[in-house]
């Protein structure tokens, strides 16, 4: 029974921290765009890869 005097305040402290973190996340718009991060991985960076290949070919030709 005496352990409840320790566990209840610790639980309330953890709850307060969790609520504060949630409010911070909402205020900093962490939950605004849930769709594009999931689909961003599906799109290739073809343009960057092509430019890097061209630059490496030019550097090899210059040697």
C-alpha cells in the first residue's frame, strides 16, 4: 500500500510529460501532412542520379 504513494505521483508526472509532448507536437504542426511522407519513398530521384552520372562521365573524360 505504501508503494502507491510513490507510484501515483510518478504516473502523474509521466502523464503530464506525455501531454506536454503531445501539445508541443500539435503546436509545431507535426501532424499536418500524413500522406506525402508515406508516398515520398515511391518517387525516384532520377534527375539527381542523371546529373551525378553526367558529372562522373565528364570527370573521367577529363583525366
